[in-house]
């Protein structure tokens, strides 16, 4: 595996390796600020966009930031020993629920809106806790050495069956 050169560039464009929580939060917040400034630029500088143009601009911004968002999520998932598929499925569910909220709102279906909204909040909380607050896998995992403890990269992961049990040490 190649040596990391810049955590920001690697975090935004690469799906390889692992990412610490601190890097994940800093890059996510920075990306959110850039996305917000770009949205404000489109609204205020370009001027009063029609509703159709406003929706197009929002979709274009979301599409522009999709790759970095997926890359961040996958790399943070790798630190939690989650596969690419796990992260992509979770993000896809979140996007589907977002579309479901929009469709339910347009159809004026309060029951579907409540269900999709509750499911989206539950998934967002799960992802926030799992990816944002939980520590990564200590030591090396299948995605590379620990970015938090590079000196422990040769150590076994605590749930590794090759580790001696406490009863064996007694």
C-alpha cells in the first residue's frame, strides 16, 4: 500500500486505507462549509434563481460533492473494519429515504412522510454513532495499519481468535 501523502486529498478522492475520526470530522466539516459557501454563492451572486433552476443548482452541488462524501464514508468505514459495500449500502439507504421523504411530501402522504422521516433519523443516528463517535479497529485490520497507532500495526486485533484468553494467562 502506498504511503499517505495528504490526508485531505486522500480522504476526498481515494477509497483505499483507513481514516481516523479526527480526520473524518475535520474534512467533513470543511466539506460542509465549502458546500454551504458554494450554495450561498449560487443563491446570492447569481441572483434570484427560479424554482427549477434552484433545484437544478442544488442537485448539481449534491452531485459534485457525492464522490468526496462516499470516499470519506468508505475510508472511515475501513477504520471501523467495515467493507466498501457496507458503507455504500448505508449511504444508498439514506439517499433512498431522502427521495422517499420528497415523494411523500409531494404526495401529501403524512403516514409515508412520518415513516421515511423516522427511518432517516434512525439511520442518521446510527451512522453518526458508528462512524463519527466509535473508535477505529486497534492495530492492523484488512484495510491496513491503524492511522491512530501506526506503531501497533503489527499487533493482533483484540477480537482475533489467535490471542490468548485471560484464563490462559492465569
